C-alpha cells in the first residue's frame, strides 16, 4: 500500500473550517440564518438495546485493577472537561449579553436604511422582547439599595442565614428549569404568529426573569455576608454544605447518561460561582470606591474566602465523580465523550435538537447546561452601573470597555469553534450509541428517572 493511501483525508479541511466559523459568527452577530448540520450521526439502536449494550460493555471492561486506575485518574478527566465547559459557559452567557444587541441593531439598520424588503423574522422579534424584559428588570433591581439588603441579611442569625442560603440555591435551580419552558413557549408563539399567546408568555417572561434576578441577587448578598462573617464560621458552614452533594449522588444508581447530566450541572454550578465572585468583587471594591491600597485586608480576606469556596467545590465534585464511577462502573471515556458533545454543540445551528428553534450557535449549549443567561445579564448590568464610579462613565471609558469585552468574546468564540472542529476531526463517534443518546440530554430533562440537583 502506498504512502498516499495510508493518509486519511480529514472530514474538515482548514479552509472549510475557516468558512464555517465565519458563517457561525455572522449568524451569531448579525442574525444571518445559515444552517450547519449536526456532525454526529443520528443512527443508533433502540433505547433499551443501548442501555443493555452499554451496561454489558462497562461490566466487561472494568476489572478490579482497571477500576483502581480509573478511580485515581477521574479528577484529571473530569477537570479537563470542566475547563472546556467553563469556557463554553462564558461563550454562551456573553452571546446573549453582547451579541443579542448587535443582532437587534443590525435588524433595525436593515429595516431603516436598506432599500430591499426586509422580512420580519420571528427570531429577531424574540431577541427584542428578551432584551426589553432584561432592561425592564435592570431598571427595577437598580433601585434596590445593595448596602441596605446586605446589612438586613447580616442582622439575621447564623441558622436563618444558612437556611436562606440553601433555600435560595434550590429555588435557583427550580426557576432555571421553569424559565427555559417560558422562553421556549414565547419563541414558539411568536413563530406561529399567535398574538395573545405571545403577549401572555412575554408577561410571564418578564415576571419570571424579575423573580429569578431577585433570587440570584439575594443569593449573592447571602454569600457576601458569609464571606465577611466574623471568624469565617458561617463560611465554613456553607462550605461543609457541599459535602451533602456526596450523599445525594454517590449512593444512588447512575447510568453513563446521568453522569453526563451531573457533569453539565457541575459545570454550570462552577460557572455561577465564578460569576458571583466577579459580582462580589464589584460590590465590595465599589463600596470602598476602588481604593484597594488603603484596604489591603479586604482584598486578602476576599481572595482567601473565595478561593476556599472554589477549592471546596472542585474537591467535592472530584470525590463525587470518583465514587460515582467506582460504584457504577462508569468508564473514563464518558468525560471525553461529554466534552465532544459540548464542543460539537457550538458548530451546529441545526434546529430541532431539543425541538426548539435555534437562535445562534450557543442555543443548544444554553439548554444543555441550563444557563440562566438573562438573570445573570441583569445582575452584571446592575452591579456594573452601581459600583463603577460615576467619574468613569464617559464616552472613552464606555467604548474602551465594550471593545475589550467584544474582542475577548470574539477571540474566545473563534478559539472554541476551532477546537470543536479539531475535536470532531480527531474523534468519530458515528456508531457510538452513548454519544447518540447524550446529544439529546439537557440539564433539566428527566433522564433514566433522575435530574441532578
């Protein structure tokens, strides 16, 4: 066999990849409707046969020595997938915060200045309504005094604050699950040109967004009180609360599909923690008018407390996945396949993956991870307006800040999509039943009788 015959032609050439990425970004920024098909094949066996085959394969492959090796190697495979998931989470969140306004501006520009007849697209109407609800919630929450709420929560007892913290965390998950249904109903109602349904679901969208934003606002304030508590006793109590995750996950039967769902939940939880870290930094530094040199103890205390929270989260997640894999004979390949599915979501704008029209290349990622992009955007805008000194609000500062944010967003989007095409080129899972099942799994969809908390 000749040398040329040994070399396989990759499914995506570099020029093709470049053109596809340009198409994806144009669709995300300007709202051009170009469909790129999902690279994973939809062919597969029946769901019952898939579960039997997967379970039999896992039992046969995992001998006792291999199980010990897998147990030790789990954190490395896990954190590699989590890191990619965090970058995808930021890309998904910033797409709504930064790219949706550009699509709206581009739509109005074509509507006003372009001579050609512009079709009123239901997706652009949905974008406009979603950002109107966001701005309305910003106006409401901006009126709330951050200092008053902080001191009101701080006056409560430790047990009350502990109960409040857990209740707000649970309510966050419930609201996120319900929010996706409301948003999907609004989008489908606009698509089907049902005026009364569209008005009803828009009102519900505003209400649920406002409620969810307030929930996250009080959650952040409770976390801030815990960080600033005397002796960090309350903070230690909240960190120890993460250990309860082990009880709710480790001692229950799980399938590979459930592990992927838990992985998505852990990625979102860690991303929310990072987001809360940024918002808390804005709040605390803004309170001292960004005079960090005069308050070095504040900076050291915040870094220590936030590092402790993030470290505890990473350790607990690693232990959780290590014992889930041990007790359920889950192969380490589940994390590589999960990373493949998450990256593959970014290079497909095909509608119908979750039976919901796709707005941009991050729509699938948002639903798969359960990203609360709208309430988080409300809080980022509110905290930014509240804590950045008024003297900085000039045209040069605003333009510079927007340029930095958009530059970082575009570079991240390009890098992730290049990585996604490289992943698809390197790994072919066309005949893998597990990957076929995983591509239909979302964060708040029942899978094998379970939804991770």
